[in-house]
């Protein structure tokens, strides 16, 4: 580790480049007070406190790059000196504790800036009009502050060189894309998490180089503009959590470079046919809309698609069986639609499938046993390629001093990244949002609230990597497979509200990670295991099974039903799980034979009852003969 002492040391020569990032240093002011020739100063990722060091600018009029990212500077930015610092090209004061308004003369003092980042502070108020004087500004990041007001005309009509603009996570309001916009070089625009409302105007039409657009989580209404299909290099389109209506424009099918589209949580309707021909798309999020029709076959035949989230819409028909054997689909989420028919066996060919949610549909038939062959559910595969964030294309800013190239962009936390990919999935009785490494580790299957019937395939027990399995609210019958004891990573297992019978396999006590278990409202019988994790489940996991017994539900078991000891090898005699049914059949047969023999004995001993029996038989014969003669033969 590099250790630098600055308390009693002064350089005997003028410094021009000083880069002390990620050193966790507390640089003494007296050291920098003696510097007057600095061109490049990087003090990011340290523990510096106090107000903004305007004296650094006054002492070093030739300063070109000033980076104070990720420190603990605070206070209000003072009005800057009237002098123009035309040499300063790169200013980054993000991730500090600055507050108040930006200085009104900011754009006048720093006219030559090409990069300005003040994100992740507590700035408020309007954006100074003087920013329009920054004619050469390429990147402007004001995100994650408390700025308010309408979109500043000064930026959209004055900063004509802008390529990257990030105003996300503020309190801006008003109309989006006003007609006075004239950013012909714009490539990345992020306006998400604000309060923009109304219909989108067409002021963005002049930005033909746009490749990333995020307007999610606002209050936008009306239709998705057709002109969005004109951006030939657009690869990222995020418009979720608004009040958009109408159908998905067919023009979106022209976006040949589109990789990521999220228009979920709106009021969209109609079909999604226009998205079926996007050859480059990797992630499609359309959940929580009113989109209907059939699921396009082309989507599941794609080899590039990684995420398909169509939850809570109005899709109907069958799940397409035309599935590409080379598919890389990781997440298939079709919950809450009106899909019918059986699960196609071709879904088992999805080797990289991590999460599949088909719950709350009208699917029927048996559960395919081949689901036990899905590779990612059977064994852990470390693949972070689909869980990391996307980097928005940004110009690389580098500076060369004395044959050394310096990159002022912080490597520990890039400012030009899209949030990490995420997937919602119900586990442990609640929706959970998985991102990053948690998403990689998550493997889940939800087939609940359908009309599946038949026995649970024992092959499901091969899914050793699966963490959540929900088969509740179906018509499944038969016994709980003993192979479920192989689900070593399972955390949540829900088999409630079916027609399962037999005993709860005692081998399930080997599931050490099981934290949620539910077999309520079935026809299970016998003792409830009470070892290991099963000692933590209460009676709500077993209610609705009148033949179950055990300390968990405060119902004693008879000696004949005492819990059998789990064999050392983890197995169990095949007949044990159905011994209660065998006993029932034998007892029924014995009772029937006893009744017949008792009847014959009574007739043999008592002559009076014997005469009455034969008289009753004669009357029955006469009645049958009379009925047949009158209503059959007489005709």
C-alpha cells in the first residue's frame, strides 16, 4: 500500500499532476496551498471534509481536471469568482454532501467544461440559466439530487454539443421532449424518477444518434410515440411505471439494435406482435399491462433472448412449443394470464433456465417429468453475464501528461451504467426482487394456481440447485415423492391445496435450508416429522389434513403410527408410505364378510325370520315379473 505523509513535507518543485484516488488519505490543506501549477488533480475516494475548495481554482488557474468524487465535502457552493477558468475541462464533485442551489454564474465561470458531474448530492432549486453558455459540454450529470422545475430551455437549446444528459432521480416536472429541443449529438438521455406528465412531444426527433432512453417512473400519459421507431441505433428503451395507453407501435419493430425494452406497469393493450421480430433483443419486460393475444412463437425461437417477463397481462392460448434448442433464456415469467393447455415438453430444452413462473393461469394435464432435466436447476452454474448492469455508450475522456495517459472516470463506480438487471419472483409467500449475484444464485419454479393433475414426478427431486418450488392450488394427487429429500438447496416448498395422500416423507428432515414448508389442505396422514428444520414449522403448515398427527399440531399419534426412524442411508421401505391404505382395505373386507356370514347364520337358526326372508324374495320376483310384462312385453 502506498503511504503518503503530507504534514511536514513540501515539494521543492512545482507539481502539475497529482492523483491520490482510493488512498483513503486526509490530505493536509497546507500541502496543496503551496501548489500553483496543477493541471490534473484527483482526490477521489478519500475522506476529505469541508466546503468546496475554491482556493484550488484561484491558486491553479491552469487546472484542467478536478476530481473530488466520493468524499465528504458539504455545505453550499459559494458564488464563484467572476474570473473565467477557461482551462478547466473536467469537473466531478459527485457523491458528496453538497446542498443548496448551484451558483448562478456556474456556466459563465466554467464555459469550457466538457464534463460536469454533480450527481448524488443534495442540490435543490432550478438549474442555472448560465449553463447554456457551456457550448462545448458533452456530459452533464445532475442525477440523484433535489432539483425541481420544468426542463430548462437553457440546456436543450444552448448546450448543443451534449452527448450524455442525466437528470434522473430529481423533482423535475412538466412536459417531456418540448419542441425547442435541438440536441443533435445526444446519445444517452435519462429522465427517470421525476414528475413529468402529459403526452410526449416530438422535440427528440432531432436526436437521431440516440442509443439509450430512460423515462421510467414518471406520470406520462397517451400513446407511445411512433417516432421512437426512427432511432436506428437505440438499444435501451425504458418507459415503465407511467400511465401510457394504447397499443405497442408497430414502428418499434424497426429498432434492429434494441437489446433492452421495459414498458411494464402501464395501461398498454393490444398484441405484442411488433416486438416478435426484434432479432437483437435480450430483455423484454411487459408485465402489469393489459396486453392480449397469443405469445409470439418467434420470441421462444430466439437464441439471444435472456428475459421474457409477461406477467399479469391477458395473454391466452397455449405456450408455444417451437423452442430453439440453442436458446439462452434465463427467466420465463408468464404469471397471471389466461394460458391454457399443457406445459410443452420442449420447455425442458431450456438449459439455462433459472426462474420459470407459470402460476395463476389455466394450464392443465400432468407436470412434465422432463423438468427434472433442466441443467441450471440440477447444478449450480456461475454465469454473471446476464445479471450485471449495462454500460451506456459514453465518450472516453482521457488526458495525457508527460507521455502518461490518465483516465478521470472513477473505475470503482461508473456513472454511465444502467441499474443492474432484476427479476421479481414469489418465494416465501412474498414478492422478492433479485438482482446481481442474488439473481445468479436464484433458481425457482412456480406452477401454482393452475389445473395440473396426476402425481408429482419423482424426477423433480433431481433439481438439487432449486431454491423455491411452488405447486400449490392444483389437482395433484398421490404421495409426496421421497426424492424431494435431494432438494438440498430448497428454501421454500409449497404443496398446499392439492389432493396429495400418504405420509410426509421423514427424509425431508435432511433439507437443512428449508425455511418455508406448506402442505396444508391435502389428504395426508400419519405422523409429522419433527426433527431439524421441521421443528420450526407451526400448525399452519399442516392444517386441513385431518389424518395427520404429531406435536406440531397438538394431536397425539397412536403407537401404530409412531414416526419410523429414518434409515441411515436416507431410504425407506417402499410399502411404508401406503400401509394405512392396505390396513383400510383389509378392515373393509373383513367387515363385509362378517355381515354376510351373520345374515346367513340368523336365517339358519330362526325359522320365522327364514319364512319372512323367502316371502320377501317371492314378492320381489312377482313385482319384477309384473313390471316387465306390463311395460316391456305387452307392447
